C-alpha cells in the first residue's frame, strides 16, 4: 500500500505545485469576472431567485426526509447488507483484501506506525475479543503494539477503489439481476431493488411487499384456481410458480398436460418429444432424435450397444490410472530410499562409485570362480576316478546361467563357457551402456545374488563329492580285503604244503636211518630225488614227489580259481565304481 | 485417497451454512485446492463439512528426520474462526517432541491469545486472525524439522531428542517408514 500511497501523494504534490504556479491568476480572474457578473445582474432578479431557492430548499428538505424515512423503513424490513457476504463480480487486487476476513476491505482502518490495513469490524472483533480496554492492541499481522489511526488515516483513494468494485445484489437468489458498485449497494437495496421488501401502499395495511408489487395492497385473501388453497394475493405468485401442487401446464413439445412444478423435469427426463442424443454420444455417435424414437436408433447403433461396455472400460481405466498414480508415488518413495541407501554405500566406499563391473573386486572374484569351475569340470569329465552327476555340457550351461551378471547377456556367457580352451578364458565385459541395470546399486545387489547362488552350488557339489569319496573308499577297501583274504588263503596253502613236505621228508629220513649204513649206494639217488634231503628209500621218495606234484597242481588250480575270482571281483568293483 | 479427490460442486461454494466463518473457510479451501505453490499438501473435507479439514502432508526429502513421510492430519475450525484458532491433530502416528502421543499438535500459533496457562510463550507467538490454514501447515512443517524443546508435548520424545539424538532419529525414521506404508491403505 505504502509505495502506491507515496506515489499518489507525490502526484498530488506535483498537481498542487503546478496549480499553485499557473492556476491562481486565471482562477482568481475567472472568479472575479463571475462576481462582477453576479453583481451586475443582482438588482433585477434578486426577489425571484430568492423565492426559487426557498422553494427548492423546501423540496430538497422534503425529499431528504422522505429518503431517510424510506431508507429507515427499508432497513427495518430488509436485513442490512453484510458487506463481507457480498459476491464480487469484478476481479480485485489481493492487496485490497483484509488479511482477517480475506475479502475486499470494508470500512478500512489503518494502524499507527505499521500502516497495516483491516476492516473496521474485523479489527474490532479481534481486539474486543481479547483486550476489552478499547481500540488498542497488537497488530494482527506484525504483532506490534499499536492503536487505530483516526478516520483521516485512510486514503480516500483506497475507499474509492473499494467502492468501485462491482458486486451482485444480495437479493440475486430471489431474482434480482442487478450488479452495482459496492458503494451503491446499500442504496440499491433500500431504494431500487425490485425484490427488496417495502411497506404496503395501503395506509391501513402493515404487511411488507416486494417493491415491484407495491402498486396496490395485495394483502387480501384469494384462493388458487387450481388447488383452491387460500392465501394472500402477495404470496400467490410464488405459490403459483413454485408450490401449487395442482397447476397443470402444457408441454410445448409433446402437447401433454403435466404438473407445472414438474415441467422442467418432464422435459429433461420423460417427455417423448424432447430431442436427446444417442446413448453412444459420448463415444462418437452424432445422432439426435426424439426420446420416443431413440429406441429404434439404439437397436441399430453400434456405439449405443457398446456404450455400457465402453463405460465400464472407461471406469476401469480411470481406476487403473488412479492406482497407477499411487504406485508411481510409491515407486518414487522407494527410489528415494534406494538413493539414500546408495549414498550411504558410496559414502563408505568411494571406489565403488565407478560403476564399472570389472573394477568391482566382488565381480572379479566371481569371474575367477566361474573360470575355475569350468576348468575343474573339464578335468573331471576327462579323468576316470571322479564323476560328476551332470554331463559336462550341462554343467557348462548351468554355469552360464550362473554367470548372468548385470553387464553381459547369458548368450555371451554361454559362448564363452562353451569355447574349447578354458585357459584362454578372458573376460571383456561389454560397454556399460548395454547394462540393463540403471544404478550401480542394482548391479551390486544382483552380483550379490549371483555370488550367493554360486556358493550354494559349490556347497552342494562339495557334499556330493564327499559322498562319492566315502563310497569309493569303501569299495576299494572291500576289494583289498577280498584280495588279502585270498592271499592269506594262498599263504596258508603253501604253508600246509611245506609242512607236508617237510613231514614227509622227516618220515623218510626216520625210515632210512636204520638202514643208512647198508644202503650207501642208494644215497646218491636219494640225494638226487629230494635236493636237501639226507637220502632215503627210492620208492618212498618217488611217492612223495608224486604227491607233492599233485599238491602243487592243486595249489596252482586253487591259485587260478583265485585269480579268476579276483578278476571277477575287480570287475565287479569296477562296475560298482562306474555305477557310482 | 478422499483428500485430493475433486470436490463436489456444493463443497466449493459455501458448504456447511453461510456464516462468515464458513464463507471465509470456503474461500480459503478453494484457494488451497487451486494453489500450486504449496507442494506436498493436499486437503479435503470430512463429511463435506467446511469446519473439518483432512490434510495430507507429504514432507519434502530435505526435511531432516521426517523427509519422505506422509502424514494425515485433521484440522477442526471453531465457528468463531478466524478469531479463535483451529485445532490440529495428526491421525498418522508421529513421534515428535511437540506432538502429543494422541496426535494433537502443540504449537504456539494454535493457542488462543488469552490463555497463558503454561507461561512459556508470550502473546506475541500465539494465534492471530491473520493466520490461514496455509500458514498453519507451513508452521507445522517447519516445526517438524526444528522441534521446540522448551515445552515438549511428548515428554519422552523431548528427552530423547535432547539426550540421545541417534536413538531419536531411529524412532523418527521408523515412524516415517510406517507412515509411508500406511499412507495409501
């Protein structure tokens, strides 16, 4: 307000200065001329003018008293216009608003020092509410202790601007269409508004009437032609227009007689002659026809038949959009959360902010494990002793699925895994632009997942391997035990033979010893027959040798059988192993 | 989501009678609905009653502690508005030194000027009829980020805020997370 104010005052000063510099001579000369004229004409017309003036004054006085009286009467009959409740037609500047009631200032007052402006009523209510001491208190806006400025404090310009605002007549609900300046609204209601109440023109009647009806007294009883209710003539119009339950009206379109009150509803909703659009109009059908004939059209119109379906669709779509909005909001929040998480992550480890996958040690480790496992898988499949349940090609494919890191596609991984020399396995991660993950955090998370999978797989493989090993050891043990038992049997067989041989030899020696001296000639023979033997009976030696030979043969047979058994056993164990 | 749904036409005019308070509130409500300068606030009426507003506060992320929270609150205006202040109550559970565990907001500008039962605040900080729902909500949002521990409404929260800021922050984050989860139920 204040710059405006100051500018105005400046202009005023300019105006006054110009007027002070130029106009005084002219105005003084003008007035002087007028005065001279007046003096010149005075003697001739003084009596007539005096009489006229007196009459005029008398009439004015009468008019004034009449005006005041009618105003007072009107104020008595009509509720005073509440300026705060008015409906404004013209747009107004927000600076003209009272900060308390938020409508254009009504009877503005200005506070000392802070120059804040309020409606008088608003400020009075605020202050008497809290400090009954009087028009003194704190400014509601700046809270400074202050008091009211006198009437002179408010600029006339402000008051004029406010009074220029155009408002709607408060009786507009009753039918007054007047839009007048706010400054004139009280006069409009009190003196001109056709719908304001005035005294009945009849001297004896004391009931109020609308101004437009106030040509004669309407306060006598009549009865409605249609419903035969008795009422005052003054109320008949309203009754006739709005209340009468029996008044019939002719519908202009279908020529049927309907209740007057329901005429509008009839035309809008039921009249068969009203032209209405096709039910599919919303979806593009342009046909309009009478209500009675729309049925016919509806039967043939595709859009009309589809209308319920389309409507349902539309409703659903709206619902979907609504929920989508909610979801979008949710996603936004989640993303915010992710971002903060990311911030926390990267604040701790700034190296990771370079979101290149190969730079991240975790990923490298993952790559190595992948590499190693392919190598072991290959060696496994070639070696005889270890067998993985899955064939190598399958293993590679499963690996390739494990290797689906963010930065390269599964097909790439598969190609690499299937390439023949696993030693040359070199990793060239594709450029980051092709990465399906937008943020390094996602990348990290997915990598974490992949690692976890890998660990789980390795653990499973380990337990598998463990089982297989123990089975292998068990098998081998059995086979060795068998072999040992067989060897033990063989050894005991040989031992028995040796025992038998020695005992036979000893027997032979014992038989020979009585005739040792007599049979010196046979000594050479006996020594020839039984190696280290001390000589003996030739026939006995022969028999011994024979039995030894059969025994040896038997032993050999047993050994052969053992060999075969062992072979079988080994084959069996081999089979068992291959089965494993 | 009744808060941000477009209002029936009756509500934008002068619902709930035609007293000057109702007219003023209707005008301010309409302004809140159309104003685009206040982000994160959406309001609606409870039972189409102009004296009962339901407000959804979506706190901006730069607000320390409460950033990202979605709090539902209810503002009840007296029939003497704007001469007497409205009451504001959070319906979403919120952990804050200046908000009672029941959700009622304890903020000096919502205290009527004549009562001074606590002696904590001078009249200068209390209700003034020039306050609007908008200024109230802005004050509440700024209160969230900077609690006033001189007269804590939630004594436990005030104590925690003073003595164990870390734990306080944890509790606040939890209530913010809960508010996000329950905001659209």
